[in-house]
């Protein structure tokens, strides 16, 4: 039950409170220093293929493919991985609000009525005392965050929320890249299917020519069997590309949050736009500041550092203030009157001295976790540089390979035409025609594969440079991190 404080009690509570406030600002725990992103120096000679122009967030639009634009837009709005990341970000922001509010006084409205009967005199039946009390008002409690426990907890929640925001950005980049990659694989399967269909037509023509020459006595059954075998071999490659095309479409449907039947219009096929002579990839030296996965790893490192601060603060006492302002009366008639007005002020100190070994163990665990998160951050930085180096090399070498294969396909086409002409003239056996046609088929198929690979390497490159993401400003973070 709350009583009106006597002057000496009030002075004692005030003295304890002032002494506690005098200790304010002596927060314990490690101070966090944000690591400076070192400039990235690349060893890849393929850098000449690219420009330092800024990468746009909608980098896929430079390919001028409306169907690709539509698919990426759908995926960014409906993809389930993005929705999961958005939910995690919302959760982290709610946790941050909770931790920030923990630093403020807690005021509750309290109302209570108590009634009790007690035996007035032992052994005398029927004599009882009736006691009643009425209480209503505001209770307030406030933990003085002398050693920074609540501040470190808020810092950790803020860092984790920022890490979740970076994770969401990374998820969006990955989803856009996966949509583009699967779209290009679908188009590549279509192109390889078109090559196979064209070769089927060529093989059917060759079979008709061979049949005519055998009928005219200028060939034998061996030539006819070889022509039929080659036709069946080319025919066998068609189901492979049909399967690849369908699987790519199914993956696109999942990424875009659609059913496969809703992507039927993609069956029409759209020629892929040629790539620019020099692709914009931004300032490579500032790569680490443009990678959301690196930003997320750094924020997780800050959160782990804050956890060490929380664990360290748990080694020290907690000091809190409390108070009540309202009305207290023993009779309902007096309740609310001037004489029933009451207030109280109290302070308390709690220190789990007997459980310090447990608190020390928790601190050691927090330090170990922090060291692991630091190692993970360093690994993420190295992987980011390695990923960009690999993407630059693979894209550049694929472009060179594509040029060579295109020349080889042109020469193979000419050789096949000459072999067919010589066979019709009777100056070359049919085996020469078959060899030339097989070489042409392999060359054309290799060109289709290399063209698809050049686009998928482009996707990997834009993913490696952060997909046009820019780190948000640090004003809000600085505000949260302030003591």
C-alpha cells in the first residue's frame, strides 16, 4: 500500500536518485568503429570492355525487351522471397521501436479496491473487523541506464534493422538477376531449338537427295542409312531443348509469382538486343559501398558489438526510479478528496552478485559470436571482390569466344554448301556431306550456347556490382547510435 512520504523519506529517496544520476554516462562495453571500405583494385584485363558510368537500378531495361521488363516488374512486386524479406524488415523495425521505448519511463494507470475481514479477538465468535481501501492513480517506473544496457540493446536492434534493409535490397537484386538469367536461358533454348529445326529441314532435304541419287544408281544403301541416321540424331536433340525451354518457363513463373500458363505469350520469342560496346558498371574502386550484402555484413558486425555491450552491462547493478501520483483512501466517501491525495517516490538497486559467473559466461559467448561475425564480414568482402573479378573475366572471355564461334559457324556453313554441291556432282562421297553437316550443326549450336552465356554472364556482372544499389544515408543511424 502506498503512503504519503514523510520528509526524511523523501530526502533519502532523492539522495539515492541524485547519486544515481551522478553516475550517468559511465556506460561500459566496447565502442564500435565502422570499418572504412578500402578501394578495390582489380587484376582483370577485361576492364577495357566497361565504362565507369553509373549503373541504373533497372539495368535490365537497357536490353529493350518489354517481356523481360514485365517479368522483372512482376517478380519485384510478387516474389515470395522478397515478401519474406519485407516481413523480416518490418519485424526488425518493430523490435527497434520496442528497444527504444524501453529507455523511456513506463507510466501505467492503476486502480484498486480491497476489502478484507479479520477476526477481531481470538476466541470471541462473531467479532470481526472490516477493512477497505481505495487506490487510483498513475504509477511510473524508469530504469536509469547508467551502464548502457538499454542503449546497447537499442543500438543492436538498429543495426539489425539496417542489416535487414540491406538484405531486402540484396534479395531484390538476386530476384531480378534470376529472372533475367532464366529468361535468357529460355531464349537460348528457343535459339538452340531453332537451330535444330533448321538442321532437321536440311537433313530431310539431304535424305530426299540421297534417295533420288540411290534410285538413279549414283549411291548405295549405305549412304541412305547414313542420311536416315543423321536425321534421327538431329531429331533427338529437339526434346532436350523443348525440356530446357519449359523448365526455364516454370522457374520464371515461380520467380514472378505466376502460374506457368500465364507465361504462354513468351512462346512467341523475341530477338535479344545486341549488347553495348562498353557496358556501364560504375566506379569499381567503390564496389564495397555498393554491395548490399557487404552492408548487411557490416551492420551485423555492429549488432554483435552492441550485444557485447549488453552482456558487459549485465555485470553491473541496475538502478531504477519509481513513483505514484493519485488518490488513496480507507473510505469510499473520502476517495477523491483533497485529504486522499497521495504521491510516492522510490528508488531501487538490483545486482545479481551471486550470478556473476553466469553473466561472465554470457559475455564470453557474446565476444566469441562477435569475433565470428567479424570473420564473416571479412569473408563477405573478399567474396565480393572475387565475384566481380570472376564476372569481368567470364563476360570478357565469353564475348571473345562468341566472336570466334560465329566465324567458325560461317566457315562451317560454306564448307557444308561445298560438300553438298560436290556430292551432287559425284566428286565427293556422302560421308563428306555428313561430316560437313555435323560440323555446321555443332558450330551453330555452339554459337547459340555462347550467345546465351554472354547474356547470363552479363546478369552475373550486374549482380556482382550491386545491381545499381546505393547505400542509404547515415543520419538516422547516427541518431540511434548516440548516447
